[in-house]
């Protein structure tokens, strides 16, 4: 797809900037790492050219200087909190993250359990870490946090926390999800380091909002859309404006907590190294946007996708964690309506003509490919086949998968696996295509086109099954659906 972001420049610039910050604090920096280190697909969607593992690649450039400390809230362990994207609990995700970090050569120093108050499941988890040979520490709930600064920055506050033993100049503090206590862990460490006479600093690394582009830039609005369930609001940083006379963008939680953090710095070290929340950040992403128009268009589409997802969640579950009115306001601010989702318009036109569900896929060059429902194929499977035909310059009337190859799968589904729907899903048609490719050159050519669908836009006029949605996701296709089921008679649930 069109590139709007220079990833190589970003990797170089970001790692250099963090090195500078380490040196500024006498060669010991606690870096609070926000967002996803692996698989940051939001960033890659709104900044085309940003690689999903860019933050990890950047960290690998510093791997000899860096160690990772993973933070998890004991309350989240006790409540069995689950990560929405992976469907696993936060404590299991800590173990997954350790494996992921170590597999790429990053050193994981320890795990810190925050908000510890003797929760039985947190104690069991700590025992499990011990058996696995992983060092762990406890940080406790501090009464009056975060407002009673004098109590927090004392031997009765941070002083009661375990001191996390670290051995490298850059300590990356990361967590399975938000609200884990990353910032408190960093500040607790600064308190202990200062008591030991060791100079150390704190910085924050988050990609969004991007501080040096306008407040209402679509990229920043798309971040608000992505966090519509958290009530995060992008704001002009008033502290930065007052200190430097420059307009920068931050978000409400960091701006609200800054006076407290500033007071803590002053109590810990006698003075604060920062005049604003923007000062605390080290993000260089805004300097690596090379085509603003491309990033604006991608971000507008992201806002529309978030809106459609919200509508679909509400249809499926009767509720949604996102604020639908906030998303509508963000669409207004970004200057987009659902009519700006071109694939949606095309898919709905096909549905009107045929009277049955349809899917449209927009290829990289803007060509619209459609798929309609037939006896053999669902509309999403048909659209995928038509897309690879077009990309492989294969004639329309050529059958990529013969009906003879499809029929046995239909028989298996309906007669042996209890399915009422004989039409093939996307994963099934791709398996049929791959088996046909063993004896068919045309099918082999079609298979080789699949990678070109990454980054393409798609829309379905009905809610798709989780299987179809996952197939689109794995192919890297950015999908939206109309919030309705295929059969009008089935209002509540669709297989």
C-alpha cells in the first residue's frame, strides 16, 4: 500500500533519542513502555509503513544496554483479568511475554507484582515464578495514592516496596495491559535508587498521541477512537505551553497526574528534571511521517472501522464497551461519514442488486472486487477468489476450484459435522484452493497472490462468523461489517 511513514528512519532516530536520555541521567534510565511491544497493528494501520514490530526492533538496537521488568497488578491476577486480543489471563500473558522477549535475545530481569495485598492467587503466581527460576518482587498498595505525595514518597510509602535489583543502564518497564502500575514502579525505583545514592531517571515511551502533530490530526483522533472505552482524551499540554510557549499534544491522564509526578520528583531528588508531561516522553514517530495525506486517509478509515466494530459489538452482545457517541463525534472532527467507506458503498450496491449478502474488497490500486452469495460459496469466500483472480490476471470464467473439489467438503460439513450451512467459509475455500494448486498451475498462480491482499480494505453487508473474520485478519485485510445477521428470521445469533 502507499507508504506514509519511514520505518528505517524511525528505528534509527528513536534508539538514538533513548540513548541520549540514558546519558542525561547518569547512565540509568527507567523507561515506562506503553502500548504493545509486539504486534502493534493499530500503529501500522494509521501510519502505513510502520511495521507491527517496530518498537521491538528499536529495542533490539539497544539490547546490550537493556533489561526488561514486567509489571502485573496482583488485583488483576486475583480477578483473572483476560487480554481481549489473545484471550488469556494477564498472569499467563506475563509468561508468554517472557518467552517472546527471550526468544529475540532481550534480557528479562524480573517480574514485579504491584498493588500486592496478600491476594492468594498472586502468592501462587509468585510461587510459580520461583519454580520457573524467575525473580519477582512485591510492591504494595499505598494509602492516599496518588494524591498524598508526602506519604507516598516516604519510608512508609515507596520505602515499603521491594527494591528491584537491576543490572543494565536501560530498564524497560512493560506490562500485559493498562492500569498495571508501570509509572508507580518506575517512581518507586527512583526513590530507592536515590536513597542508595545512585543517580537514575525516568522517561515514558508511548507512540500515541503523537505530541508534535496537531491535536485534531486524524492520526491523533484515531488514537482516541482506539481508546473509546478508556475515556482517554487528547489535550494541549498546558505545562509545556507555559514553560516553552510551544503547543504540543498529550492525553488527559498524563496531564492530570503531572503535578503529582512533579512533586514526587522534587521530594525524591530535590528538583524535577521535567517541566511538562511532553518532556517526559521520548517518542519520535511524528518526525518520521513522510506523507501526511496517506496517514490522514489511513487514520480516517481506522476511525470508521472502529465505529463499525462498535455497532457490530452492540448487535452481537447487546452492549459495547466503546462509547458510540464519542466515536460519532470523532468522525465529525475527522470530517468523515460512513459514505467515506467506499468498500461499504460498493458492497451494499451488490446486495441490493442480488438480494443476498455481498462482500467488497478494495485492492491496492483502488480496483473494487466483489463477491456474492451462491449455493457453493459464501460472499466472503467468493470475494477472496475473485480478488486473487484479478491479481493473478486470471480470466473471470476460469474455475479456480472445481465444484467437484467443493462438494466433498460440503458433504463433510452437512452430513458428518452437523452444519446446516453447506456454503464454504473463507478458510475452507483457501484449503480447497491449496489442494487444487497441487495439480493446477492456475490455482498455484492464484495462491501466490494472497500476500498482496495485506492492507486492503473490505466490507461485508452482514456479520461474518468468527472463522471468516479471523481469515481476513490473518491475511492482513482491514474488514468492516454491517451490524445485521444474514437471515432476518435469526435476530439473536448466527452460526
